[in-house]
C-alpha cells in the first residue's frame, strides 16, 4: 500500500491488539461504569477450552505465524514494519476500552466473531460440543449479569501512522 502513496502522503493502519494505553485525543472517551467483577475477559476462551481443549491453538487466517516476533511488543513490531515499508515520522498509539453489555447473548455473538480462530474453525466442532460450550458459557454470563446488572468486555486497538517521504 505504501508503494502507491503519493510522496508526502500519510499512511494509517489499525489492528486489534494493544500496547500501552495511550490515546492522543484531547478528550478521550469516558469509560463506562462497569464493576471489575462484571468484566468477563478471557471467559470465552477458558470455557471453550473445557469442551474443546487446545481449540485456540489452531491456525487462523492465511497469514503465516510469526515466530521471529517472540519477546517483542506489538508496538516494536508495528514500528519496525512501518519503517521498513519506507515510512518516516512513524507514530504508534493504542487504546483500550471496556464495553458494557446488557445480555449474555450479545456477548456470545460478539465473541463468536471477534476471535478469528473461533470464527474460522467453529464448523469443525461437533454439534454436541458446540451446544454444550454455548449453554455453559451463557449460564456463566447470565449468573454474572444477574449479580451485577451489566457485563463488561475489553478490547483494544493498535494504531500506526507514517509519512511517505517527499
């Protein structure tokens, strides 16, 4: 993509993931009032692992696995990628946010599309395994929802920009 930019143009990319919570806007979003115990981060993966151990270790997408990135932060990796593509004045920032949900079913739908490995491989799950996982997950969520009146799910994005030299 950088190759087709006009000299002096700005390139921007956003990727799921994170780094340091740092948002360059003057007035960042006001966080929702979600009790810490109402946050269900990681519960989808943990619950599925009970019914289909190792499921999240499957490959997802067509991108090759990057073993050379081990031990390096997403910020370091994206900075290097943008600079090696020929961009200058590279800036990297991230933003994390916990979204409120008012139903267990909404979270299930969100998590089902959010995780590429699940989205791309769920058809390989036996129907009984899938149904048991989904039922158990929704029961766990519903119990937390009954206790707190809201559920929270965190997500993050890593942003990078750079200029193509003139």
